[in-house]
């Protein structure tokens, strides 16, 4: 089966995307989300207010917020293990 090239719902880049964490996303956004939903020192607000509008120039907070608005959710087993 050949990989499906579609548009990532988070960063809007054409890539090999899959349904991960509840949203169709590329590998870069999937890995970013995975690393950051577990992070304890994640920023609580935008580090560059008013400048996080370009798809590849987001701060961590705005990129994570975009992941959540695209429908990405942490796996339930993560919360059950805590």
C-alpha cells in the first residue's frame, strides 16, 4: 500500500499524513504533539504575541494550540497511567 499524501490539518503542508491522536497530521506535528502533551514545563502563553501566524514560525504554545484545535487529543491510557 502506497502512502497517502494529503494536507496536514495542523500545519497545512502536503505530506504523508495519517490519523494520529484523533486528527490527520504529518509526522512532524505528530511528534511535536507527543513530546509536548507529556511536558511538565510547557509554556502557558504565547512567547511572541501577534507574530505566530506563519505555519512554520509558531511558538510552542501556538503550535500546541493549533494541534488541539485540529482535533488532536492525548491517548486515554496516558491519563490512566498517571
